[in-house]
C-alpha cells in the first residue's frame, strides 16, 4: 500500500490538536491541499462521528468500559474503511488525531481492561494496520488539565471529567508504548510552550517525511 500514515497521540491538553493546525497551515502554504488527509478519532465520517457523540456525551455516565472500548473499535473500523485506506491507496499523507494507541492506554490501562486485550480487539477492527509514525505529546497531567480548564470550558466531554489518577495512568501507558515501539513512536516534550513543541514536531516530520516537510 502506498501513502504515509501518521498518528498524533497524547492526553487531553497536550497540544496535539493545536500542532496539527500548524502542520496543515504549512502544507496548505506549499500547495499540498490535495496530497493529505486530516482526520480524527473517533470520527472522520457520518457513522464514526455519530458513535463519537455517544461515547463523549456527558449524560452517558453508565457506559461500561467494555462498551466504550467496543464503540471506539467500531468507529475506528468504519473510519479505516471509509477514509484512511482510500487515502493511502491514493498515495496521500494521512494525519490522524488519535488511533489505536489511544484505546490501548485509555480503555486498556486507565479503564483496567488490559492493554493486550484492547490491542487484540483493535487488531480485528483494523486488520492490524499501524501508522508508520506516531508522534506522542508527553505532558504532565496537571499541565494538561490546567490547559483544558483554561481553554476548553465550553467543550467539556465525558472523558474530561476523570480525575488526576486516570490521566496519570494514561501517561504511564503511553510511555510504556513508546518504549515498546521506539521505531514508530517519537516522544515530544509537550510541557513546553507551543512554539517550541511545534518546532520539535517539524524536526521529526522533516526527517521522516521530507517529501512533504522540506523547508
């Protein structure tokens, strides 16, 4: 399969979405609008976005951890078939805000389902497709939660209501994955100011995907 698949991972408040905006600005300025797909999980198409609404609805407090994991996997499967695979076949650069790693750390570790269990579930959902590169934004949960409070008070979702220990587990699991897959996962210090985080990410992109990110 052609194309190049990059996922962006990190706890809420890590700044990954803000960095993605800078990446898109750069690609658009170079006239590459037709050569990339920017998408997100859960979401990316009608079915997956509807599943997203169910998952993140603050009223759905009774949702079990297994149900949550299965819904994420279902949305991901649809997202893959409808958006990601066609883009890769068209030789596009795919930029995805979250992918399987998010489920492994959030539902596998923080929800207590088991990282291996959730990984196996998602192997079925994705036919074992993995990004060539994952950029992980490593942030102290206290910093991330403070950013959420400061900048996202009008967009609080069900996962934003978790306590600090939940996000400590999420960070520990991400760090474990980064150690397990060092060739795929590149860790960025997201405790820094946004400008420095953006610079660090662009250094990685210029090295790994120079065809798109040459200065």
